[in-house]
C-alpha cells in the first residue's frame, strides 16, 4: 500500500495542533493509504512538543522532529522532506489555513493514469481576514519578483502541496542554507496542477508572521532568485556619474562664459547627502548578496535535531 507523508512545521502551535490532528485523521480515514504525520517542532516555547508526544503514544502514525532551537519554517520543511518516507509528500500548516479537505482531490489528481502532473499546489484567490496593507504589498511582491526573476511564481501560492517522491528528491538536491521554498518548488520544474481556494483564517493561536518578517522574507526571495537588484545598482551608479559629469561641464561653462559664481554650500550639502544615500543603498544591495554568499560558504547545517521518534 502506498504511503502519504504529511509534514507539519510547528512553532508555538499548542492551541492549533488538537484541531489539526482531529481534521487530518478524519481525512486520512477516507483514503486507502498508509500515513505518517511528521510534526516538526521548530524550537517552540510553549507545550507544542509535549502535545505531539502524547499523540505519538496513542497513534503510531504520529512522528515528531524536535529541533535544538528555532531554525525557521524553511528549515522545518526541509527536515520533514528529508526524513519523510512516503510515496507522496504533503506540507501543511498546523493552523488549518491549509484545508486538509483538499487532500483527497490532490491525491486523485496524481493517481489519475491520464494525468501528467507531478505535484498539486494550492493558491489563495482571496485574502479575506488579512490587513489590507499586507494584501497590497503581497500582490506587488509577486509582480516585482516575476519581472526580476526567470522563474515565475504564482500569486497567492501556499507551501501546501502534494508531491511525488521524484519531486521531493529533486528539492532535496538543493542543499542551500538560505532557502526560499516557493521559488525552489518552481526551480525544480515538473508539472504542477494548481487548486484554488478562498482564504481561511487561523483556527487558533496567533500568526507568527509580522509585516516586518514578511518583508524580510520577500527580500530573501528576491535575492535568492534574481540578480536584478545588482544590475539596478550598477545602472543607478552610471546615471549619477553621467549627471555629475554634465553638471560639472555646466558649472565650468557658466563660470568661464558668463562669470556666474558657483552655487553656495546649502545646495552642495543637499547634493552630497542625496548622492551618499544612493551610494549606501547600492552598498546595501551588494552587502545583502555578499552576506548570503558568506553564509553559504560556512557550510552550516540547515537544522539540528534534538530528539525524534523517526527511525
């Protein structure tokens, strides 16, 4: 019998896990497959791991990976993928914003003999319940990154997807430390069927994604899959050099031809501050790429496991 691995990254999800477990076991009961539910505890400070361990005692399908500290959701997903054993592997959030009820449809698509799909992804068509400012910037992010990157990323795409083992193995070949899974899923290719659903609010607990964290995650995605910011910095630098050269010529001509004195220090100070700001901005872009390169060369592990019941 084929097996489906369900990977559930968890960070302070003690309130949501009981709801998730109840829902996923209902769905699993109606599917004629073996299951393993892999809960990856990403350094939670609440009773997440204790609750998962209690379920593991009652249900042999429940597996857990307990990190030594918080490594981030990307590391949690990678650990789950690496230690999963299923023929099909799904990633879901514990807060039920990824509806488990879609799983039977996803399985039927991949099992269809006439289908050429290797994975089934999900995307939100609405952002009901989200702050308007967050929704606005999210839509703008996808437009920007798709113009900058050669890889097209689907607007509203979730990490929630069901993949064949071949797809999972290809993702595991990408061992980079700075990970952006939405881009990595598209980078490996394969045929993906997209299922659309309306946004579902958290069943319990609070979101761990503040606006600032989402902003940094967006920067991570742009840096990981595009060198366009470096090109933009170069172009801006060239333009300012050209403008400066023209201004120097204008001042020299005005002084020689018309005896016009040069402008005073206030305008000069403003220009210096403006140009310095542009220089610092461009240096920041270069520094971001250098920092990622630095971290990759250190070859640090993506995660460290403190405890697990996976064999």
